[in-house]
């Protein structure tokens, strides 16, 4: 399995920490988020990843160089002089994925011990039923601040809304997906239709495959460390290892 690890964001809500350190290198009890993701990928059979970079990219490159020496995973980087958006990154690096392959997409500022193997199995099962994407979901206490999915009895996403005023559920987009190559074709079509320079997965892409998208419930730990409050909460929540 290949993976995109999205790590280019500026981390403005996490300042002042991110004035001198990219989010993906924020330390969690002696390990960076990036190292934690690499360990998780190795544990679940991800063998090749592409990390997009922008903010303090030199630091990420140095960290990746060190990880290459100790990891069995093939790690590539793709520098973005200007941010492309999450969907734009997929489109710009579509040659990383072969048309017959499924692949993982994850945001590097998530701290999680998700069972990726179970998610891969769920995706393969749902793909046989015609699904093109699997979205990781978690229960949230603040659905108005998240992308919210509505599922049917077969765990198919029948509606998705980004930060809805009147949420239909409390199942929130976790920023972890397993996708088929057709998602990259969707990115290309959206670019052609709209001329948008920046493509966002949540805003542009996820509303399109409703009815052909599975919702995978994440029961393990998951914290988006995008704010100072969440980062400090993650330090309290995450075990020292």
C-alpha cells in the first residue's frame, strides 16, 4: 500500500510552536508526529509514502533523511513553493499511484493509533460493492466545526457536509482515507470544470462520491493537534512509550 502524508500546512493555529517547527515535527513524548506515522505505516504494511512539504520544508527534509536510514519504508518528498491544497497535492503527484492501485491519504497533524489494517480490509470489502473511497470517521462533540457524514445501514456515506449549521450526525471526517485511482480522476475533472488552483479534499472532492463512499468508524485514539489546546490535550492523552 502507498500513502500520501499531507504535511505542508503552515500551522497558523498552533503558533507560537510552529513559528520555528513544522507541525509534523511536533514532539509527542520524545517522538515527532512524523516518526509516529512512520511507525504506524510500518506496522500495517504501508511500504511507500509521499510527504508534501512547504512550511519549514528544510526541517522536514532533514528529518526524512534520518528516517530513511532506520526505516524500511521508501519515503519521497514533494516540495510545494505555493500550497496546492490537499486535493491539489494528490493531482500534482498522481504519477505516484498506478491506476490499478488503492492508496492511503492521511493528514500528518493527526495523532492516532488507528488500526489501518482493519480500514484496508473494510475498503476492499466496500470496493467490491462499487465504492471508490473510504473515509475514516470519529464521534465528535462539536459537529458544527467538522465535516460531517451521514451513513445508511450499510455504512455507506449518503451525505457529507463541511461544517454544517444543522448536522445530521456526529460522525466527523478524521482526515484519513483509502482511495481508488478514480479519486485522482475526480480531482482532474474538478480542475477542468472550475479552474480552481487550490483543491481541497473536504470542500471539492468529498461531496462528489456520496453513495459510493464507505464510512469506517475509528475506535482508537485520534487527536488533531492543529491548535495549542489540542496539542496539550494530546500530550496528556498519549501514553509515554
